[in-house]
C-alpha cells in the first residue's frame, strides 16, 4: 500500500475516532429552589400588582413564580403542551411589559427547555438567543445563555456561529470551561481550518493537565488528524509518540511507522514495524506487507518472507498475485529458491501472465532444472506480455544449450537477434552455439565409431 493510501486511511480512521464527549445541551433538572423565600421574590398586596419598575430586576413576583412552578410540574408529568400553555401566560405578560429582566430571562429559559424536550433544537436555539438578548441581566446570566447558544449552534453544525458564540462566552466568563477550546478546535476542523484548530486543541490539553485531569484519547486523535490534514508529519510524529506511551493502541504503531516513512526515517520505520509485530500489534494486511518490505530493505529478506508466509497462513494476507510475487521475491533474495517456486507457480497459474512464467524459468535455470526452465520460458512466450521477449529468447537458448538441444537453441538465438537491443549478444550466442554444436556432434560421432572398443 502506498504511503498516500496509508495517510488517507489514517485520516479516515482518525475522523471516526475523534468524537468528543458532549457537554449537556440543556439542564433538564431546572428547579425552583431560587424562588422559595420572601427575599427572592417581591410579594404583592391583595388585589394590587406593583409595576415592574418598582421591583428588583433580579426577583420573580409571586404570580410569575407560581406559573413557573406549574410549568415545572407539567414538565415533570411529561405534559409539554400544558407547560407551553402556562408559558403562554408569561408571554402575554411579557408582551404587556409586565416582566422584569430576570422574569423575561426565566421565561425564555423554560421555553428553550420545553423546545429541547420536544427535540426542537431550532426552537431551543431561538429561545436561548432571546435569553442572551434580554437587557439588564447579570453577567453570569449572559454567560449561561451564550454557553447554551454556542452548544446548540455546535449541535446544529453551524460551525462559524458556534465559534463566534464560544469566543464571546469566553470573553465574559469568569472561569470558562476547558471543553470550550476543544469545541472550537473541532468546529475549525469541520471548516477545514486546521491551522486555526491546533492552538485551540492544544490549549484544552494544557488546561486539562494543569487541572490534574487526563487528556482523553479522542482529543489526541483529533490533534493527530489535524497534523495529518496539514501534512505536518513532524507534529504528527510527536503526538503519536505520546499516544503510544499513554494508550498503547495497536493502530498508532502502524501510524508511527508510516509517519517515519514520510519523514524519510526509513530505519526508524522498520524498527517500529518490527517492535509492533513482536508485540502482536500488527493485524492488517497493509501493516504486515509494509513490515515485510521494510525487513527486506534492511537485508532481512528471509524474515520478510516469513512474515508474508505466516500472514497468508493466518488468512490476514490474501493470496493475491502481488502478495505471492512478493513472497517469491523475498525467498529468492534469501537464496531459498525452492521455497520461492511455490508462490510463483501459484501466481503464474492464477493469472496466466507471461512475466510470472518467465520468472519461473529463471528460477528453474538457477536450480539446474533445465527441462522445467524450457517449459516455463516457452509458456511465457506463448502467454505474451513480457517486457523483453528478446531476453526470454536468449535465456531459452541458454537452457536448450544446457540440454544439448542445439537446433532449438540456435532458433531461439535467431529470434532474439531480431531485436536490436539483443542483436550483438544473440550473434555471439549463435557463433558459440554453432561451434558447440559441431563439437558435440563430433564427440557423439566418435563415441558411435569407437563404441566397440569400450567395454561396458
């Protein structure tokens, strides 16, 4: 598998792993602990209601508190339509200017809560935005409203708006949540603004560590994905080293090896693959084939062949023509010609391609199996598709020479001479073969002439 495909696969696998723990969108446990006691709301005289201006902007009147209590009872009874009817009474009072800022804020908060319970995120967002727009509310109330607005915008995938709301929240929050930086980073990721996302994610990680909390694996995975997206393999390398120490996820060993290759640290890549395999962390075809290639590159072709063969036997590596070809090549490089034959024969039988038959011919020739070599070379020429048929003809001539089949050897050499790339070599073969043929025929004739002089 190419490094580009590995990176693509890594990106696909990282995005799936980078889901962040969701912050609660709505506090569904809203209670009225804050409306109990005379100090919290302003009492009303019998038959009279003081104007809103005469009451504190941070209190609920007895009438409003009663409606809110009824809304909560209906909500707990899952009668959301009834809750909305009660809220409509407050909406009417709001329209007549009879609610102070805190009462208005509270009304929109319960509207938002009921909308959320109805799975109406758009409605919930609209009401939280109304909460944030109430004039005269406290900084803490504005902070809470903005936080809820940002969360819902995030949930609705309105990334730009969510970023703006989270940033406004952080400007006024006395102690902003660490998770907000992570949310902003993920929103930037969705917008493909990877360079903007990295500082946000890193800030979240710093704050989590400073507070004594462990940074979750999903946060590291998001940061890794950001570096991969920017093709910043040095940054990804450091993140992966930390991830391996902290989580020892088998997949990260493969990613680290791939990143080392991107950084042209090929020896480090080979070591990582080797250690990962020893630890039992390599469990995919691509990883095992990469390990075999690395081992072969660093002068361990027999080990490479063993990795391939065990992977095939385990069913992890498929018996494709490419994989069988690799296995045969590794055994050839290790001078294990007999072991190289089996996978190459399978590849030749599977595909019928001339190139595999030609390689079989070369193997048989090296092993001194000349009849098999001649058969394989002829099969290659019949199948066609070999890069240099002239070279196959020359090797066939050499094979027939070893079998003392000089006429066939000469015919093969003549066919090779028709290609100007092999013409000189073929002419030399022809001259040598003519001489060898005469010498062989003379020896055979003499043996026949003097056979009666020799005692068997």
